[in-house]
């Protein structure tokens, strides 16, 4: 059977890897390619690389980083940041990306998802959605790296993406991101019945049991890990060994 | 031994090249159909839409040349992912579209309500071929697809993977052609081992 995926999620500012909390207070945590090689060697299932400044500066992720990573790693790489049309997506695939990740431009123009899934196949197109829980318990969707709230609700946006042929959805909780205090399990429990494509949880992982909890409660297909790997003493080998001990279906490496 | 990876502007052939380069082989991307003449092994990779792939292979002149290389010259060919699905005589991705027809069978959408589509991630392959799957660790490989190949003659199937209630065809082998639904170039150690096994097998 298909195993759960442990996915290091890399945030880029230009050519450097950064990590913050609540989508701010970023610190430099190294070189994306050398970090990707480390997690590849440890047996990560995939790496997601997102340039968080690309859309703001109206440019795209530096595709030379994708090329260097795929030449040195033997795992799938999903890339995103500033992809706003088919040509941008072609650039990423030509550079070697296995999947492209779209966020702000897809939320502003959901037809983009349809164009891309028609051209590249659903399996190559991933949507990333950033959400924040409002005081009333509603999940608001934010674009431009968490700086701008949009009017469309989370459920509606997910429904539109699915109708347009999205192949996978990564949902990041802005409130939990970088806090190491655990995933927002309610969020994924709520989304899971609505999402019939792979769903990846992101934001808040800080311990082994955070992941066990998430998988037990929500049946997500994978977890995206950031600070826990970059700034704490965890590695993929030990994470997998712990999860296996808790009967999470994990690929042995 | 020369290895040619067909570069028909669809998908990331760079990773495939990089996997072959790991074994210091004489592998290169091939953009002209005539370059196939010198190749001992041809690799047909590809992601995306079946029809788009067929159209691009035809417009670039690769279609005829590959057909000849496989059916007349007996050249060894490895098909990866969509490259394997192209072996079929018919695909139902976006209507119905004929493939090369090297192996009788159809490419259909995974039809199983109990699982999520696309089939995306690492799944374990049960192998029925002692050559290309030898010496591996756990036989987990990376899959990313919504359609799968169902050959008529089951004897060509040399690997399957379980997804929900479906035994998805993960690898096929028929005369001089070998196809894998997963991505060996993305499957870490066992993926590289498959490349090595193939290289050792065809060593002249």
C-alpha cells in the first residue's frame, strides 16, 4: 500500500533557505541544494521548494536551484513561487521539477489550475493554500505569503481546485507555522472528507507525536516539515523509525 | 554502450540523464530521430498527457523512428511512466488515442472509489522478474499517475503494486522492451539499482 510521505518543506528567499514563524521573522538556515541532498540521503519521500518572495517581486523561483537539486538528488522535487502561467510552469518542468506548486496566482485565477492540469496532467500540479483561523473559528485563506486575505472561503476554494483537476493540496496553518506546537488537526479533519486527492498537512510539527496524532486523526497523505528539521535535532531516519513503532504506514529505507 | 534519452520537450529528462550518469555511462539527451541509430539503449520517459506526448513524438519525427527501432531493429527500449503507457495500443486519457501498440492492452483511469487519485507517492512493488529487480532493499518506488496500463497478455507483467483493490501494473517486459510505471530516477537506492540491473543485462 501507499506509504505516508515525510516531506521537508524548503522556503527560499532568493537562493537561500530560510525559516521563520507565522510567516515572518525569517532566519537563514542554509543552502537548499545541500539540505536537499541530506534529506534525500536520510530517506525523505519528497522535497518541496517554495520561493516566498517571488510573487511579491513579480518574478519566478530561480530554476537553476531546481536543476542543481535534481542532478544531485534521487527523490521527487516539487517547486513553486511566482508561477503564474503555462510558460512559467514549463520553465520549472524543463529545469527538472516533478511537480509545480501554485498558490496566490491560482487563488486569484482558478482557471489556471484547469489550464495546467490539462497541459501537464493532474499528478504534476499541486496547490498550496495558506489559512488562518479567525476569531469565529472560520478558516480564512491568505495569499502573497500570508499577507493578503481573500474573500473566498477555504471549502469553496478547495472545491473549485478539485473541479479544475488539481492533483494534490498542501494546506498550511499560518497560526501554527513555525511554532513547533503541533498541527491544527481540526483543520485537516474538516478538510479530509472534502479532498479526494492527496492532502498534505503543513505548519506546527514539533515532535514525533505531533505527526502520529495527525495521521491518526486526519488520515493525511503526508506531512511537510520545516523548523523541526532545520532548527531542531530531528532527522528523517529517527522520525520514520518512531512512526513505524506507532503503526503509521511508513516506507522503510 | 550508448544510451539515448529521448528529449521531446515533455517532462524532466534531466533526472533520467542524471541517474544514468551516476553509473558513468555514455548517456545523452537525444533531440534528433537519427541519433537513435548509434544508441544501444533508448529511454522514453515523459510526464503529462498521452495525446500531447503522441503528437509531439509524431511532429518531431521520433514516432516512426522509434517504431522501426523497436519492431524491426530489436533495439532495447526502456519506457518510464507515460513512456511505458505509450506501449499500449489504446489510451482513454482525454478521449481515446492510439499508442505504439507494441504490447496489446489499454490505458485506463484507475477506477477505485476507496483510494485517492492520482496514485501519488511511494508504493511497494511485487516483482516477477529476477533480473531487473534483483539485489534491492524493500522495492519501494515513486509513483505519480492517474491512468494505468492493463495489458491483455498478463505474462508481460513483471511487477505489480497494490493500490486499494487494484493491482496496478508497475513493470512490463516484452521481447526487447521494458516499461516501468514508477520513476526509477526518483526512487533513491532501489531506483538506481534498477538502472544498474538494466545496464548489466544489456552489456554487449
